[in-house]
């Protein structure tokens, strides 16, 4: 068995004498593990850091085996990202999210979204909104996508202000007003895709509250898990950067 693909390093852990088991999020083969022989060498260790993009060749005698990787660097991000709190916490959060996915199951759209997310993970002006959108894509790939395009009550596509915590559907400002205490706020940057102004801190908080609710109730709790603590740390780092 052999294939070649591009992948983003999610994690790497030592194995044996000099080997490293690398977890990649690949374009065509999903989240996939493999052994890199000599992965702790001076040449390969900097390459096998979370956030970096590599060209990978995977080989195994049988498809169900761990197999081995031969990797070459494509795009280095790790050194830049771990130099900031937002980057470091963001990498840990993304790893926790990606492990909700079944191994070796392709998610090409999520892979593309991940690349964009990592390019801006430490930029407080856009990182918060991008993480919310990344979590929405993750929910969709897990089969729990939200419907934020039209109002659940009227079918209108304008003046959307809330989301039902049960159905995951958007609700307009007027029809949702009597039940607004029971609904989740829908931030402007998700409700109006034409908005040009960058989201404010309260909108980022509302976005994290929205995606956090559905990730917790639909993805983490059913698995006996809780939301990664790095999520709150990442949000705090992003908001601190926005304030600065």
C-alpha cells in the first residue's frame, strides 16, 4: 500500500529509538497517523511540529497497519505560531477538535479551512472570527451543521439575530424577540456575509458561545468528553490581542 498527499502536522510523539509517530490532517486521506523513522533528528524535528505543512508518502504492507511516512517540508508555520499565546493555544485547540473526526476519513473542505485558519491563527484582528467559522465547518463535517441562512419561523434571509439552541436554525430579530432569553445570539459577522467591518469583541464572544454550545451538546458530551480547556484560553488570548 502506498499513497502521496499533502498534510498538516497535528501532533508528533516519540516512539522507539529516534522514531516519531506523526498525526497528519491530510487533504485526501483525512486524519492519518504514521511512523517517521529518524523523526527526532536535527533535520526532521523542526519539520514535524504542529501547524507545519508537509508533503508525505505513506507506505504499509496492509492498509490497516500504522505504516510509515517519508515527509518533506512544504510550509513552515510552527515557529511563528508558538511564539504567541493565541498561536500556541490555538494549535492545541485545533488538535482537540480534529480528534473528533474518524481516522482516515477524508474531509477536504475542512482541510482547506484548516490551512486558512493556521495562516491567521495568531492575528487577533481576524483569528477569532476564523476560529468560529472553522468550528462551524467542523460541525458540518461531523453531520451537525447549523442552518444560518434563513429564519426558521418566516423563511426570511434578512435581519437574522438568533439561533435556536435545539434545532440549530437561525431566527429573525422580530419573530425571535419574545423568546430571546432562550435563544443564542447570532453575531453580525455570521448573519451578514456582506459586512465589511471587523467583528467586535462581544461578537466574537457570541460566536464562541454559539459554536461552543453545539460542539458540546452534539459532539463532545455524547462521547463523554468536555470542550478543550484550550478553547477558553485561546479566546482570552484573542480578546486580549484585540484590546491591545
